[in-house]
C-alpha cells in the first residue's frame, strides 16, 4: 500500500471513529480484551522526575506498568494529595497492545481546580491542556499526531471544589504505547486514562469500506 492510500485510510478512519467514540465514552470505561485502565490519585508524596506507578501498580493494564512523571517545578500538597503544575507538566506513559490493530481509542479524565495565577508565564491558561504522542518504535518511522476531542471542558464535581474534564482521542493505527502530556496553571487531584484498541466488527467494516470508497474517488479525480 502506497503512502497516499495509507493517509487516506487513516484520515477517514479517524473521522468515522470519532462519531462512534462519543457514544462509547458516554457509556463509561471499556472492559474486556484489548482494553486498559489506569488512574492516579496521588495519595502519597513522590519526588519529581521519578516514575509514579498507577494506583493499582499496573493491574489494570495487561501490557505493562503505566507510570506518571511530574516536572521539577510542580509542587505537591499533602492536603488531599494534589500537584500544582504552575508552568510545568505531568507526563503519563501507557503501554499498549503490541499486536497491530487499526484503531486505538482513549478517554482521559482529569479532576482539577484553577491554580493561583502567579506564574512566571503571564496568562498561562488555568485549565487542563492535553496532548498525546503515539510511539510506534524506532524502526518504522511512522509518526501520527492524533486529534483530541474535548468531551467535557469541565463540570463541577458535586460536593467538591474540583472540576472534571474529559478528553477523547482516536489514533490510527494503534501504537506500541502512548505518551500523554498534561499542562496548565492547575491543581491536579486525579487522572484516569481508559483505552481500547479493538473496534467493533461493524465499525471496522465501515472504516474499511469507506476508506476504499475514498481511494476510488481520489483516483477518479486524478483521472
């Protein structure tokens, strides 16, 4: 398959799967084969720039142990177990299914509150800023920058001063692992990341059929 065909399939796959993703995310965390779940409550202090295992030490991820890293300028609070990011970031590394799959979906939930606003970078946003970088290994040269959909910009958690923001991510094809970056002038209380890399048969059929239609349409335009 040449590069133009691969790009056509990837672009159409992402567009179609995003439609199905909203319903899947609304239904809650996925379960079963090809899924992972990891969360961090930050209940105990950890030194910056050292790996922080997920709350269950990786039991929710059959492909490896997910870890979080906190930048050197972030500040930990024992009162409730939170990290204030200021101008720094949190990094999450999520092991993935090593077997090739056409689609990877992620849901990222963040419980947070606005920071103090006293930053060395004036105007740094007081809301979560999320980016995801898939890793495919060092030999095949594949680079994918997935779109991130804001499913909920921030809803106040009842009985709390925290907000919960939810982000959806679709990656085609699935990578070996994902690197999730969280920034913003915010206080982070909890992060949960759910993933699935086995689409439903009906969805996969639509993706394949639509991709070939797009390729055929492209050939007619060129002709």
